[in-house]
C-alpha cells in the first residue's frame, strides 16, 4: 500500500479564510465553516439563516468543513506543510436574487438536487 504524501501540486481543500457572504473569519480550526462541493465557503449562520442550505453559486447543499491538523501527526500532512488559503473571497450574496433561486430548491434534499 502506498502512503499518501501530498505535494504542492496536489489539489486539496483551500480552507478559505472567511465567509463569502459576511466576511466573518473562518480560521482552519473553525467549527462554523461550511463548504459546498466546489468549496464555496460560508459560515454556519449564513448557511442556516440566509442561504437556507442552498449554495448561491451552484445550488448544492453544504457540509461542515473538516479541520486540517495543526500538528504534524503523520507524514507532514498538516497545516505547517499545507497552510490554509489567505485569499479572501468576499462576494456578498444578492439576497433578493437568492430568495428567488432558493425558493424552488431549498425544499429538495441536497442529495436529490
Ligand atoms: Zn457568513
Ligand atoms: Zn457551490
């Protein structure tokens, strides 16, 4: 069995630094970070209260973002080697447009969209 040794070229979760809608800080250890399958990143409050579990960019649902270990527990697979992104993606959602978009989608479970 080959062990996993990610290189710089590997695609991995970006761990974006803030909520795309409200710009709240979402450090890598945050338990409030939510992501869609495209890594659109929002805080739990925005996902629950504003987005209603509908990603404004793709229409998919959200899941809690996993926490990358801060300590080197195994094979250099940790934040020290693969740090979180520092590139802020702050694109507040157009709330009226999202309400229309989400109206038809939010009642459908994410796995059936
Ligand atoms: Zn937010
Ligand atoms: Zn999305």
